C-alpha cells in the first residue's frame, strides 16, 4: 500500500452530488473531508440571523466587521459517518441546508473579503495533505497544486431533481420549479463573479455524472485516486 498522502480538490456546479462523493471518498481512503460550501452557508446563516440582508441587498460593512466573530468547524458524527458543521459551537448542519440559505448563499460567496477569510481557513485545514475538499474554487484558488483535481457537472434538471428528492427525504418543503430556477441562478452567479469564479482547472479531470450511479462514480474516483498516488 502506498502511504503517500495527497490533496484532492473536487469542484463543480451546485447540487451535482460533489459533497456526497467527496465524503464517501474521504471515508474510503481514510482522509479528512472538508465541505467548503457548508462554510459559505454558515456565513449566510449568520447574516440572515443578524439581519444583514436588507431591501437594498447585503449590509457588507456590518458583515465585514463580523467576520472575526464567525467561527466554523467540522466534527465527525460517528452515527452518520460524516462530519457535521458547527457555527460558533452550534450544530447547524440542518439549518444551513434550508431553501432560505440556498437562495442567499451565492451573493455572500461573491464577496471578496468573505472568500479571502474562507480560503485562509481552508488552506490552514489542508496544510498536512491527506484531505478531500469540495467547492467551487478548490483546484483553481485554494489548492492550485492539488495532486488530484476533479470537476463535476450534471444537467440543471438532473441536479434540481436530486436537490428536490434530498429535501423531501429530510421532510422539508420543496418546489421543483423553484429549485430548478435556484440551480440555474447559482450557476450563473458562480460562473460570472469577479472573485474566484467557478471554472474547471486546466488539469482537472471532468466527471459528468448526469447518468451515472453512485457505484459507478465511486469506481471512477477510486481509479483516479489510485493513479494519483501511483498505485
């Protein structure tokens, strides 16, 4: 067995299953998993709770002043077999997945001071390698030297259906058309923002999982991992 530890960067569009994929891969190979999308969702939840979304948009100055008060951590949940997200010590895993947070997260994630703060934390988390991180700019900005980069995509309708099914499964309210609109809007904002736009790194391997089963994805990823560590 090759013990060389590497950094794995998984980027892609919203709701294409990258978090589930990254979590499973990390568990399989014994790496640490970091969900960077959850970090931006935490900042969004904080802003919503503190009334920082106004009729005019985001109160960016108030949010900028609050950044030092936003502490995000991940703790492994043995029962669920995955890490849970904590905001200032409070378990917010369920709260950050709500439709309200989903529809407010993209404008928060476009703010340069928010991205800089999150990227700093992410680089700190990955300095010892042996990490799987997923997000929008991991292979391009956070870890441009990652040994394995994957860019995941799927058609908007497929992604909206997955998100719809996930919310229904959790017993949360869901409207397919609203979700599809949200998916398409997020794609546009994520790809067109000035700071760290969503784009495929030149050396990232493309995975379109529109018509793949979880098992097929897993096999594909394990093969790429084996190649990357030189097994």
